[in-house]
């Protein structure tokens, strides 16, 4: 199991708005890829203010690459992504993607 984590630093005071936009985008991705991937959007309780984290669980890096390939070739997704990027550009200072292997789960 792989967790794909995207960490965004929102502009000061804009974390909540970015979290709402991020959750809407994740719902679209999951729906477009079959709706069976666990996901969550989180905001900070400690650390840098206005941090928003999006996580999606996939079986492997190969599955993630397949999902990305399908999404970025689908015209409706590219249009939706452009709208999300336009809406969130002013809210976001920076971001990064992390890939984590799940070694154990309780």
C-alpha cells in the first residue's frame, strides 16, 4: 500500500478555503478513477499555520502512475484541474508531493 501525500502551504488565513477546494478536487479524482480509493484532507493543528495535506491510498506506485496517466489525458479532468488551479493559485504559497509505503496498520 502506498500513500500519496500532497502538502500545501496556504497563504496566511486561507487554509480553510484551500482545504475545501482540495477536498472537492480529491472527490473528482476518486470518482473519475472508480471511487474505491481511501482519501482524506487534513489541516494543521501544530507546525506551520495554514498547512493543508491531501492523502490518497493506492496499491502501488504503478497504480498511481496509471491513475495520473488516465486523468491527465481525460479532457474533462484537465478542464476541472484548470478550474481548481485557477481557484487555488491565489490561496497557495507552495506545495510538495510525498510517497509513503505503509509497512503496518493497526
